[in-house]
């Protein structure tokens, strides 16, 4: 086994602004971002608005290393199983950074549609008008990133290909509008970008949304390992150490 070296920073490491309440806090200041992270060791149904077009869809935790949410449809074509956080608490604000990351797999990568990302509150994630999300259409194995405002959408061209029961790790980063694009990531690697021309207005509140839809008369299951959504809070412009 290789030697291991540990550096002890007994005074702590901080990103807190000098002169604020947490300037002497021994850890990182968690209030610099508004963040939702779920590793799905816990699933609280009351946190979500559940939309099912079939009474036989089931959502809940399933056994597996790392914590896993299972969303399982019935075997009827076009069945939709959708989870949306009850409150829309995210927005893209010019000048403020935003991040999103998720890891998931689907049982049939061809005959199912899926959505994972931030959308306006709705009962059909495949017809959302506003948001930024990853989407795979029925009859296709290509996962794209979509940026949409008032039903006018821009779709990425990087086209990640999904396979049956194979996890993918995807994410995006918004720099606050400086570059004019969202940087896209797949399986830990930058893979392209998508224009922010149709980014939702800063007054448009968005909610984490996860959805699965059958493309044929066969049951499908979406497994989600984790999801992370975070936006930078407005804060004083004072620079640490100034």
C-alpha cells in the first residue's frame, strides 16, 4: 500500500468573507450556495409532487451501494412517472454561478424517455416550458441537454449515448452569463456546451424534476444514485483577506 500523507489544518479552511459571522468558522461556509443534494439513503414522498398516468408506478428506495431511488413504471405504453420537488426554489440569475450533477441509469435505453434537471412546475416534464435539464426521448438512446425559456428551447449537440442498465454521470455549470454558454459534463469529463440564449429569466423559479416515460408497452425502471442542484447566493463583494 502506498504511503499516505495527511495535512492537518488545525486552524480550519474557510471561504467566508472577512468580517462576517462565519469568518472564524473552522469549516467551509455552507451558506455561500443554496443547495439541494440527495444521495437517496432517504426518500420522503411528501417532499415531492408525484405525477403518475398509471396507478401501478412505484417510487422508493432500493438496495444498492450508495443509496438508490427507484422509479418503476407499469407496462402500458406512454405511462409517465414523474417526481418534482414541491417548491420551485432555484433560478438562474445573471452574475451568479449555478451547478447541477446527477448519476442515473434506465433499464431500457431505447424504449423509454427520461428527464432529469430543473424545470418550471408542471405535470409533464416532457412538455416543460422553462428550465435546464437533461432529456432522452423515446426510441432514442441519445441524452441531450436542453435550455428553454417560454417554450423556446436550445438543445445541445454533444449527444451522450446511453445503454441499458448502465449508469451515466452528467452535469452542467453556469458561470453567471460571462461566457454565454453552459458547460456540459459527462462521466467526469467536459463534453461540450449549450447556449444560454434561451436561459429562463431570473424571475422564473424552477424545481428539481425527475421523470420516466414508456415508449412501448413494456415496463421501465429509472435508478437514480444522486442529484445535486446548487446556485450561488448574492453576497458582499468583499474579497477574503482584503
